[in-house]
C-alpha cells in the first residue's frame, strides 16, 4: 500500500486507495416511494433529481481511474451532499413501509475480499467519506514537493484528507457500524489512525519547507518533533487490535521508521541549538536519544519498508553518530561536563502547524435543491417547533424592551422630569392629547362663546312661543266666528262645528305647548349649569393654555451660582434619555425590528431536511444566532439603568437647589384665581394644593363640562329648529 512519491525528496509518503462498490439502482425504488407516498405527478416533477442521483451513483461506482483527482473529489462531495438529502426524505431500511429494495455493498480498502452489505444509507455515506479522504491523500502525494508551493499544496491536501477522516469518525462511523455487516476500514479506530497519519504527512511537508527556508535549529526541532508525535500516535493504533492484523507489514514498518526518524531529526536539530549555546552535556544526551530511537526502529520494524526510507534513516543515524563523536571529544578536552541521563531530560518542545480541515461547510447539504418539494411530516413538525422557539425569544425580548421603556417613563415621571426643567424656562408642557382637546374647545369658541349660544337658544325659544300664541289666537278667532254664524243662521249653518274641524290641530298645538314647556325647563338647567361652571371652564380661554400651568422659579439667593451648570447637565442627560424613551433606548425599535427581520430570513427547513435523526443539536446551533441581539438588549437595559441612576443623582441636586417639593405642591392661587372662587363654592373637583398633575385633571374636568353643556345647547337648538319646521304646519 505504500506509494512512493514522484518527487526528488528522500522521504516517501503514503496515499490511500478508494473503497470499491457494486452497482445499485436508486432510481426505481426512490421513484416508487414518491408515487406511493406523494403522487405520480410529484414523481414526474422530480424526474431530473432522480436522474441526477442515478448519474452520481454511476460515476462513483466507476472508480477514480477515469477522472482527475480533483474531479473525483468534487464528485464525492456532490454525492455525499445528495445522500444527506436522500437520507432526510427517503427512509431506507428493510421495513415494509420504507425504501426496502436498496442494498449497498462496499469492500474494505485494505482487505479487498472483505465486504459489507447494509440496507441503510449510513454505510454508503461512510464509504463516500472514506473515499473522499483517500482522494485528498492521492492529491497530496501527487504534488511536486521539490518546490515551496508544491509542499504547501501537499500539506493542504493532507489536512483535507485528515478533515474527511475526522468528519467520518465524528459523524458517520458509529452509525455505519450498527445494525448490519461492516468493514474495519470505516471503523472509528481505523479512520482515527488515518486522520493522524494524514496530519503527520501534512506536518512533514511543513517541516520540509522549514528546512528549505533555513529556519533556526530550534524551530526545526519543534516542528520535526510534532511530525514524530503524529506518527507515534498512528503507530500506537496500528500495533493494537483490531488494526494490528489488518494492514500490510509495510505500513507498520513505514510508520514506525517515520516516527523514529523524526524523533531523531528533532534530537539532531535541537542538539545543534544546544551546541551553539555550548550546552555540550545535554547535546550529547540528546544525540544519544536520537541514535537509540533510530537503531531500535531499524531493528524492530517489520520488513517491507521502502529502501528509500531505510536509506534516509541510515543517513541520519550516521550524521548523529558523527556529531556525537565530535561532541564527546570537545567535552573530554574542554568542557568536562557530566552528561545527564535521558530520564532526567524534559520532553522536546513541539510546534504543531497543521490541523484537520473543517469539512462541515463543504459537506453541508442545507442549500441543495434536490427533492426540495418533498417535506416529510417530521420535518414540518420540527420546523413548527423551531418557529415556536424563535417566537418565544422575540416575544420575551420585546417584552423586556417594552418594560424597560415603561420603567424609564415611570422613573422620570416620579422625578417630575422633564416637566420641572421645562417649567423653570417657562415652557411647562401640556400632554399632547389634552392640548388637542383644549385647542378643539378654543376653535369652537370656548366657554366665552357659550353666552352667545345661550342667547341664540333663547331667541329660538321666543320664536316658537310666538308661533304658539299666534296659532292659538287664530283657532280662537275661528271658533268665535263659527259661533256667531251659527247663532245668526241657525239650522241653515250646516258647516260642522269649529271644535270638530280643528280637533287634530288643537291636539298638535297642545303637544307643541307641552314640548315648549319642557324645553324651557331644559334651557333653564343649561343656563344654570353655565353660570355654575363658568369659572371652572374659564381656564380653557387661556391662550396659550400652558400659561395657566404652574412654573418653577429660580432661588432668590444663590450661594455658588452653580445652578445653571446643574440645570445644563440635567438637560443634557434628559436629551440623551429622550432618545431612549422616544425612539426606544439605543434604537430599541431597531433591535426589535432586527429580531423580526432575522426571523423572516431564518429558513432552517433545508437544514432540517438535510439532518437525519434528532434535531436538538441543530436547534441549539440555529437558535444561538439570536444570542448576540439578546445580549445587546441586555446591555441596552443595563445602560438605561446606569443612565437613570445618574439622572436621579442630578435631579436630587436640582430639586434641592430649586425647592422642587414646594413647586410640586404649590397652591398656584396667584396663577389660578378661579380656583379660589371654586373653593369658596366647595367644588369637589379642586383641592388647595394644585400640583401640575391636579391642574391637568382640572383642565380635563373643564373640558368634560364644556362638552356636556355644548352638547346640551346643540340639542336644544336642534329641537327648536325641528319643532318650528314640523310640529305646527302652516295654516294656509
């Protein structure tokens, strides 16, 4: 199995051959499953996907002889992603309702007569990953390592091979070994060995470049020692069951000699650094360790190692012995140092320059469009559960933001901010809704305009009474004339009596009179209400209405004249906090919108479809996308608390200087003379200490009373107009 490099380097490396397989028909069984579980129409719609899968499997079966290594790599990656899609949509197993007509057969890469047969997709996926690692190893071996770029490319390919084997070990190997026959080459133990072997060869390429660059002996020693450790790890797995009897002796010999050679190389390079520091005693000890490692390996290694490798080991051993002889002579003649025993020396330092390539993104099937229209019930339910998890996060965070904003408003209101600062400047604000109501009243004429409307009401009442009197006089005149003619002509006056002819009109006239009487009583009540509440409503005539609000005065005497600085600092803090309250602290609305936008774009259905088995790990990974925004919200709320505490301290200082408590409880009788009048009437709406909040309530009460009176007047006006037009018809 050892394949010599085609380059001029003296150190050969190993590549891995692909596993072989038998032909399998995926097209027909999968199509039948779609027809049975979905529809014939769906099967027709997915014909291209079925053909693509069939073609991929056929090319994988063909082996790598007809393809370039890179084309083979791309094919295996594409087929693996397709298998992930198939796994999530087609249950392949011996069970009756599953795809039970598919059996995958794969042969061991190292014992080609051994094979595994399974009716599940795990063996297929494991074999494809194994072959992907093998192809990467072949690409690495084919690189021209006589040049810097070639060595870099080789190292990259070997790391990719290690990544493929690591991905197989961590994600698929255990599944492929359960529930059916399997082969040792895709076991956790074997792919773990291959991962370490590929890392050893990747680090070896780095070491070759390090030597070519002329790096210091110390650096070379660290990198070389790590090469040896990787090989030692691989050797440890190779020499125990179940792998000890599975590989050719040449493999074991190769790995054992490489482990010893790079241990010896590290000792040699480290000894050169020690020699430069004139630490001759340790130099001698290190060289002896290197010679011993090489000698033991040559003696114990099985036969089968490449002659090129044996020659390299022999050459290094000769160099070490020559250096040992020189160092011993120098020590005996000059330094006379005591050579320490090997057991007393610390381990050689290491420097790992390689690691397995992460294959998750390369092999991620979540963006694959194949069979996208097939959504099993299990995936739909999982998507619904994930959506609920996201909704819960958004709801919880939105509530936190809303509670934070409301808390800030309450805290500022408790501190009477920003109204107290605005009041100091004569700009005490009125709540927008209340101000709109006041302006609406003023547009309608305000309380002062009610007097004119009362006059209009009286005028209409007078007109209606005059109509009533005129009508009554006409009826009376008609009755008198009828009586006269009846006395004059006797039985010759055949006309019906007047009372009979005018009965209906008299009845309507009586109702008209009753309505007028009731309206007059209502008018009296309205006029009485206007008189009683005119002082209450007079505040609504203030223009601007803010002039009626209490204001805060500066202290008569200032001890340090620092109140302007205090007010300025508090105003600046309030300016910053205004953004917190108005636009949601630090763009809280933006944070909430970001959460909603993330949810809108958060389509994990393809990933659910590409993931077989439990989705808990996927849920944890995907839901973590929201962690950053949640942390920003937590920081946001924490920052708000710090700002509010700072404002509280500033406001305490402000309140002490400007006697804020007196302002909050001021009677305001100088500004609200009308309150005193109402107090004398024992009006329950007002209290002696009219704080700003109470003034707001008083304005609200005035508006309510104004609207009530205004509505009553309007109803009265409408009544008189209607009564005038319809109650008593014209008598022509």
